[in-house]
C-alpha cells in the first residue's frame, strides 16, 4: 500500500472515530437524565454545547490550518477530543458533563475543519473525497449508538471513556502515518479578509443558510428522537446503528450516483421534499416500531442531503479551508440550536411539537434552494 492510500485510509478511520463520539450519547440520554437528575432540555445540552462550540471554532480552526497545515491542526483536534471524552466519564453532574462536551466540540472543530481538506488532497477528485468523508461520518454515527448502547448498559460513563481511548489511538496513527504528497502540501494564506470576501458571495450564503435550516431538522431526529423512544439503551443503540448505516449508504453510494448522473441543484429540492414528508410522519405516528422505521429511513435521505449540500458549496471557487470553516459554522449552528430548542419546546408543548418546527425550517431550506436554482446555473462560480 503506497503512502497516499494509507494516509487516506487512516484519515477516514480517524473521521469515523471522531464522529462516533457524536452518536455515542444517543442511547444513554435517558440513563444520563435519570442518574444525574436532568430534565429534557438539560440533557440536550450534551448535544448543543458540543455542536455550538464546534461551529464557533470552525472558522478560526480553518484559518489556523492555512498557516500551520491541515495535518497539524487535525492532530491537535484529535488530542483535545481524546482528553475531554475521557473527562466526560468522570463528570458528577449535568453542568460539568455539558462543559466537558463543549471542550470535546472545541477539539472536534479542529478535526472537522481539516479532515475533509486532507481527504481532498489525498484523493483524485473532491467529489470522491466528499463521499468518503460523509460516509465515514455516517459509519461513525452508526457505530457510536451501538457502542453507547452495549457498553452503556453497564454504566453511562463507559462509552465516553472508550471513545476517548480510541480517539487517542487515532491521534497516534495520524501523527505517525499520514503523509501529504509534497506537491499538494503547499499552504495557502487565508485570514479574515478572505472570510469577509466569502461572506459576500451570495451563492455561498444561500447554500449555507439552506443547509443550516435543513441541519436543524437533521439533528431533531438524531439528538431529540431518542427521548420519544421507550426503549432500553441497547435497543436505541441498534435503531441508530441502522440509521447510521443508512446515512453512510446515502452519503457514499446513492449521493455519488446522483452527482454523476444529475445536476445537484435539481436533486436537492427533491430529496428535501421527501425529508419534509418524513418529518410530518414523525408528528403523526405513535407506534414505537414505526417510529424506529422512520428514523432508519431518515438516514438514507440525510446521507444524500449531507453530501449534496457539501458538494454544492465546495464547488465554489474559493480557498477550501475558508469555505469549509464558513460553511460548517453556518450549517452546524442549525444543528447546535436544534437539541436544546427541542428540549424546551417539548417541556412546554408536546413531545412531538419539535418535529413541527423542523418541518417549517426544512421548508425554508427548500425555498432558498429553489430560489437559488432559478437564478444560477450549476457551474463553477
């Protein structure tokens, strides 16, 4: 195996482990709430603090990568993630646990802002890199709930501890074995001037805000729906394992086929419409079995949408570290707001009301994409 191929595989593996930590919380949310005496919105802080910090730090991390290199920033991120994941396992109350999850998100921002760029450097084209990246995220999110479910039945602390140790192993592998081809390892200058120019790009803003509203719905399913499933941690873990596999298939296989054979701007509205219909079913259906099927089916649509949105925005001609930072700030902001907002809404209305909000914001995402499709042609800007 040549160095480039090995580096690509290790980067994919590190991505898998990094995002396993996002879903590892899903099946143990009810147990954490019970053992730490937390209500719905407090336990949802474990997602919101994590994602909000990740979104906030994404731009500084992307700019730093243009100065010291993508690999260096990624390894710093993996080390931080490992430390805070292990720290989570020693938390004594929900406030401390949420604080450590924020630190975990801080480290993940360093990783997230650079891993995709590294894969692009190590791949023949950026479409292939994006599908591999989103697929690794999908498999990570699939394995996280499975790990959380099986280990979490003994203690909610163990999934955090194991994730931290595995991420530490990924850190060692990246430091030792990931090598960027010399001809591609040229750092481009990037700073707030370039970021300001990016945020003047109307196409970038429209795609990113559309992704932000869609990601709200995406994370209502990922972070909030475990609270409406009256299952054991293992059962919830299995449901979200299947969801994550569907997410990976949608990201790697289905989205790649669609990108090759169709225009992205024409496909996204269709997949968003199906996603909105599925969210409506969440509101109407009460059967636990059917809700589980809906969660799994949403994985296919989310995997497709995640890859298509990323491909759409990364096709804009701009320094990719800056695009990645700006885009991830906006899309993950929607993801950060969704869990805690859903927790609050469910306390004051009904358990199903958060899905109505997700439908409304997903419709707004669809509207933006349709307006963009009418005014632009899918070519390099």
